C-alpha cells in the first residue's frame, strides 16, 4: 500500500498544480507562466512551513502541559480522567 502512495502522491500533486497554474494563467493572462509557477511554489512552501511550525508549537505546548501535571488531552473526549488515574492522584503525596 505504501509503494502505491509513493508514486500516486507526486502525480496527484503535479496534476493539481498544473490545473491551478492553467486556471491562474486564464484569470490573469498578462502574467507570465514562470511568475505564476514561482508564486505557486512560494505559497506551497509557505503553507508547508506554517504546518511544520504549528506541529512544533503544538507538541511543545503538550509536552509542557504534561510535564506540569496535566492529563493527556485525548482523555478530554471522555469527560474526565480515567478512574485509575484519579485513584493514583489521590494516593500520591502532594509536593
């Protein structure tokens, strides 16, 4: 399954990028295609960079919260901490 994804993802990205460039060139025909390609590549790089930055900041925030006594945020789906963790917190000495 992974091997199929390795060739399908670049092909799909190229096709979507091509459609986007053609559409952008039709909207503004006076702009050269090279300029449209450069702008699209820069916007893609900016978006990718923002996603990476968001992942770094989010993981740092979660690590900080967990290191300062917070519960794993996925437990919030259940409306509270698991009963075993509540018992452990009651039994542990307070610092």
